[in-house]
């Protein structure tokens, strides 16, 4: 009898702590504590991998991975969600590596994460881009597959408005080009091919 009670209690504890799995695009309203928004349909899978493209004589490499990310609230509640995270490598025309975040891929603080639906234009997808050492300046990358095999993507960089001055950003004058804006060292538009 003791064994039956112990087994029953273990079952109850396991049931109480079981994570509720929801489809990735379920609205995040009244989120159950410990819920997992899982990519059940594999909609993030086509984005995963190594991508490559060129612009202005430079070669851009973009590495995208799918991870399970935990989001915590101040009250200790949390939920998990599958996300795409990414890092980049940029090589100049003479072979000099200008940026290489792929070699030390940081899943906890990546430069790229998403995939999110866009507000404008509706129905498209975007990656959030927060380059390091840019005083928290950010951009959205509208991401569109350009072929049915999903082996090419078009990226369009749209800067997010932010008020940053030389007072709050110590290297402001090096990051902002007068009359042109922020120096993201990333193209406004580029097509990347899956490697």
C-alpha cells in the first residue's frame, strides 16, 4: 500500500510540474507559468543554417540557429519559446575579417533574434538586429524567401528610431556618419544563399 501511495504522489508531482506545450504562434495572452511555445510545425527550420551573400565587395556570413529560450518575469513566473538566434561574420574584399561573431557564437546575447511578424508591411517576417558596441541602436531585418526551395533570403534593414546622443554614447561620433546615419556595417538590402 505504501508503494502505491508513493507512486501516486510521484505521478501527481510530475503532473503538476509538467510543462504545457503550445504551438509557437499561440497568442501570448494569460501565459500559463512554465508554458513552452514550441515550433511544432517546423516553421523556423527553413531559416536555420549558414547563409552567405556579398555587397560592396564584402562577404557577409550569417549563422542562424533554433534554440529554446526562457523568458522570466519579475514575479518568478516564466515561459519557454523556440526562437531563431544569429551571429555574423564580415570579410572585406582583401580578406580582412572586419567582424566575426560566428566563431564565438553567443546564444545568450546574439546580434540577431526572432522570427517575428512585421507590423508594416503585414504578413512578413523579421529578425531583430542589435549589433554589439552600437549604444543599443537596433534595426529590424525584413526577411523574405526568394525561391520556393527556401535556399535564398532577401534581407532589408530598417533602423528603429532611438534618441542617443554623444552624452549617453561615448563613441557616438564614430558610429554616426553626418547626413547618412548610423554605421551598422550591414547592408540596407542583400540576398543571402544557404550554404
